[in-house]
């Protein structure tokens, strides 16, 4: 059903997808193959507001003077069919004269779905299912967030070697290096919201703004959200100059995410103290974990996490190294930046083979997508799309 050139191109597209950042949008890579099987151009999505992988590949071809007429585009996710901050990829493919499209899995996101049908209606040959399970694993937590209608959750911890986020006297500035702080502020500038608990708000009085190393406020600022039953003081620094603050009067992480989603938030970064960090981890709602590990020992002080309700090693949370968004381990000044995503848990964990890249050849699909008969049937797809099992 798929040629050797298409299989090779999909592997290259999956590798390219890992160059992009995790968040409100999925990681997507695209490779265009010529009629002779040669890979012409490669594109990937660099984050919200930038060109999608397909459009990026087409733009690369334009800059290199490569004619894409009659070629095949191989992409890790169904081309989108909507006009958001960028145009629809399906129409860009048609306009480029690409004759055939091979993609891995359907896009479950309703506003973006339908690209395959648009392509077929324009006479473009469309096939899907190539490396579907690997492509699903690449964005497993994004699929879960979309289908659960909640924001994608990044959890951030800045801690010492002995997992302390503050000394015994409460001091915590600055555990992280300036380079780690700069990295964190860059992440703040691309998320939709930052969430802390009321305890952190009252004790630390944070601004929760995104700033450059000089302290200048970045152009893109997240919504500042506070979760907890206590109110926000009128003189709290979090109000800032724009007043873009949202109080979530709940201690339930599920309820907080529901309210954030209703407010238009699609990517939230959870910061703050051990209580809120532990609540989201215990609820299984963390899609991406970023730990800034400082080469410092305190021996006492505030632990990064509280009790997660785990009493035996067999129930420990499993996390895998994530090669996306700059890699699993980076050196930032004196610190290490650790990047992880949730591993498979429960019965699926025994059969799942963890991969360092986060792209396992045969991952087990989590319970969110129950497997009726064929494993491929359990991948996210739309009824009547005619794509999850192939199509022409």
C-alpha cells in the first residue's frame, strides 16, 4: 500500500516533528517526495501562529525553486482544513500542484478536520495509516487533551538536587540559574495561561509575566490564573497593568481546567508550590513535565511534591524522556533542564516499549481509545472519514 520511499519519508517526517514545541498544537512533520522517490523538502510546525508543517515544506520548496507538481506529500497528521492564524493546509497543497498525500492519523480537532475530504474533492490522491501508531504516540497526550476538551498542561518545577523548592526559611530566589529563568520566561510567552495556587499568590506575590533577560516585558503575555478558594487581594502584583487575571474558585484540577478551557485557554503552564503541583500530578493531568534541576543541596526546606497517594513501587508514576522541544536533557548555565512526558500506566505499561524519542514503533493505545478488534481501529479517527484504515 505504501512504497519504500513513502515509508522512509514518514520516518523523516516523524523526526522533523520532534523539532517543534509541545503545546496547544500537535507536533507535525511533512516531507515531499518527487516522482523518482527522492525527498525534495522537509517542513515542521514551529508552534502556534507559525506555518504548519505542510505550508512550511511548500515554502521551503519555493525558496529553493523546487517544482512540487506531481509530487507526494508525506505528513504525520491529516492536513488541516480551517483558517485560523494560518491558512488551510489542504488548499495550500492543492495550489502547489501536489498530486498525492500520505498521512498517518486523522486530526480529531473538529475546527481543523476535513482536510482529507477537501483534497479528494480536488482530485488529490489521499491515503492514510502509514506509521499511524508511531504518529499517535508522538502526540498521545495532545490527542487526549483535545478529545477531553481541556487545555494541554505543562508542569514546571525549579528544584535543588534533593528536590527542594525553597529553604527552611522560605527563601527560593534564586534556585534556578539565569539561563533557566530565561528559558522559563520564553515558555511563558508562548502558553495561553499560567496557573498558580492561592498560597503561592499570597506568600510570593508573583507577577507571572513573561520577561526577557533584561527584565523587559515580552510582547506576548499569558493569562494569569489563580486556583483556590481564597480571593485575590486588590493590591496583588498579579493584576499588573492589563488586569488579565482569572480566579478559579476551586481546588479540583479537573474543574480548574474546565474553566480555563471555557475561557479559551488551550495550553496552560502550572507553576507554584508543592500543593498545586502535586494535585495535578496525582490527578494524571500533566501532559508535559519540565524540571530545572540546580546543582544545589539544602537538606531541609519545602519539598517539591506532597503525597501523591502512591504507597508501593508498583504504582509509581512512569515518565519517559521527551526529545521534542529541544531534547530530553539540556544544560542551562549550571542547571539541567529535564523534559519528560507521561509513560503508559496500568496494564498497557507492561506491553508498551518506551522509546527515548517518544516515538515508539508499536505503542499500546491508552484506555482513552478502547480497542475493539483491530488495534488500528482504536486510533483517533472520525466516523465516515474513510481514512483511518486507508482510503484513496
